[in-house]
C-alpha cells in the first residue's frame, strides 16, 4: 500500500510541474495567475514535504546488515 501512495505523490509532483510550466501561457489575468502560482507552489511544497518525511521515516526504520555478517550466514532475523 505504501508503494501506491508514493507513486500517487510522484504523479502529483509530475502533474504540478507540468501545470506550473504551462500556466504562464494560458492567458489568465495577472491577479488569477499570481493566485494560481501561489496555490500551486504551496501544493508542491506540501507534497514534497510529505515525500521527504516518508523517506526520512524509511531510513530510520531500515535495518542494516553488514557484509561481514552476511558472509557467515548470520542475520538478526533467525
């Protein structure tokens, strides 16, 4: 399930990036263009912060097995 959530967030980042790249050429008045850029930027910051928090959580919970233990066939799971 976590895989699907990260893929959805990646898709949202891609969509927001395309939206921000196309937005100046859509012909909105300056007032609306400024509001749309601000809302898009805030959304981009929020989604990227969630991805950063998830990555940090994954690194914290990751168990490391060093090469010298794996050669002997020793692991903490046995």
